[in-house]
């Protein structure tokens, strides 16, 4: 999975964004639709977690991701 996450070219802003997206999808287990529906308020910096509303089955869940994945997502992609 590391190879897949590191595929995007980090020299370009779009590559940095794509790398962060792939990391969250791979290591956080989010579905594409869940990722697309995220809001800034869903990011829980204190816990390295992402709140996913309306997950499969119309439920909410809190997804904990490794610290470096959270860093990629919050600092590089946003």
C-alpha cells in the first residue's frame, strides 16, 4: 500500500493532495463517497480521527488514522 500512496508526484500541489486522499482511503478505510462528503468540522485534530457521518447503514463512525496519515491529510491536502 505504501507504493500506491507514494505514487503521486509530490512536486505538484495536485500530487500532494492525491497522496493525502489515497492515504486516508487506504489506511483509514473510508469509502470514496464518505471522503467526498467530509466537512472541515469532521476532522478531530486532538484524536487523529475523522468523523464519518452517514456511513454505510445511515450510521456515524469515528475513524482513527495513523499520525502520519492524519498529518498528510490535514497539513498537506487542506
